[in-house]
C-alpha cells in the first residue's frame, strides 16, 4: 500500500476508475502469464476473468449452465462427491438444481477414512448442465485425485459440458493442501480461485480461468449485475503474480501453518476420543476443517450441535452438506465439521468437550 501511495496517481486510479467488467487488464495479464509460465497452460488474458468473490462466480456459473431456458427447461449441476460445500446449495434460481452422488468410502485404520468418486454411480444424462467439485473440499478436507479429475474432465468433454473446479483452498494458491495433487486446467475446465484464504477475504476478488467464450459471458454478467469489479485486491496482489511470490507465499508460509494446525487437531481427536466409541476422521488432505464421522451416534448431529453449543463449542452438523441426493443415507446424520484454525488452546478444549458429549450420547 505504501508503494501504491508513492506511485504517482496509482491510488486514485485504484479507487476512482471503473475497470473492465472482466477485471483490470494488467491483473488479468499477470495471472495468465504466471500460470502459463509455471504450469505450461496455453492461456492468455482472454482466459481470465475477475468476479466479486468466487461465491458470486459460482452463482453466475451454476445459473449460466443449469438455469431456466427460454423453452422452460432447466438442467442440473452434478456434484460427483457428496458431501460438498454448503454454500452451493441455495444458489440455484430454480429448485432441484443439484444432483449429488454418494461416494465410495475407503476405510483407513486406525480411525481414518476417505471419500472417493464412485464412477459406477456418476450418471451423466441430458439433464446435467455441468459437473462441479471443490478441491480440497469444504467440509471434508478431501482432495479429488489427479486421476479422478482426469476422468471427470473426460466425461464432461464427452458430454459437451464444463467441469467446474472450485480451488478456494487449493493449488496453486493459497496452497492449503497436504497431499500430492497437481494444479489442473485444460479447455473445458472452469477453474475458480480466490484471494480470500491469502488473508484478503474482504476485498472480494474471485479469479476464473476458463475458455474465452465462458470468460466473455462472465464479463457480460458482471456488467449487468455490478458494472465492474473492485480493484483493491487486483492492485495489491498484481506484483505478487508478476514476480511469482504468490506461489512461494503459499508454499513456504500458508501451507506449513495449516499443516501444523491440522496435525495438532487430529492428534487431540485421537487423544480425547480414544477407543471409547466408534469414530473416524476424514483424511485431512487440505482446507481448514476436520470432518468427523460417528458411526454409532444415537442422536442426530443437529442434536449434538445443540448440546455442544450449550457448552460453548460450535461445530456444523453434517446434514447440511448432503444436498442433491434422494437416497436415505444414515451416514449423512453421523458427521460434523470442526474448524481447527482458532486459537490452539481453544481448539484443544473444544475437541475434548466434543469427546465428552459424544461419549455421553453413546451411553
């Protein structure tokens, strides 16, 4: 900010000028150049758009590909691994926009498990307008593997629909990902990124990498909905894209911080839960949450939430993340999401209280 204020009238341009509905051209160029240089992606500024946060971007994209059509038809967004980010669930302008797929659960002793795409259940018909997956996933910390992404991309390409990849926590930045996974983009993929988890949530800067026709359509929506995007995040971080330091920030600062916090939280879960009841934690491959499964829970996780809240501990009941499925799946009422990024002592105390309440409920 000091450099901006000292650089002629750059501050005045930042706060007083409308940018293009696509975003600031110098920022788009910096983003495209970094991704082309580091990963060999065949992209330019025409492949990049900025939105007022990635949450807004998904509202636009979902309704672009599955909204109402002039003949009255509507389509659906397929989520190949449910549970999925609850922020998607209410973004459709018509009901029933999402179709979820129950995954395969790989159990990994002791007390761990992982969701994997069950391709036998992934049904792509004419009703599907796009496939969407977050990587890593909020709430579970699951990272869809490179192989799974490649298969989903191939299926989407064969059906002539896009694959939407929500990268709010992932590669190449902010890099809150603890397993081997490659940044991925190719024609037909719509990749969403954000400045929020870099420490700039309030500047509301979402970044979309996509085919030029999709970028053009997003720019059109921006023009109608908000005229232009905020410039602050773009101006603040453009030098970091130009010199590549945004990647070293993710690799050397952000990822080690969250990896250490995640390891501590899992250690406390194992310490306080012990073998008093049947539990499993989803392998924490990224994001800022633990996803805990209580297989023999005798109460709903909504009731568990109420009991924990009464003791000053806030978790999120898992039921909310299982949208778009019609099957009765007991698993959907047996999981909770825990944020492990608060003050370490508070997290430790909270996990101990969760253990006490689940043990009491299991009795």
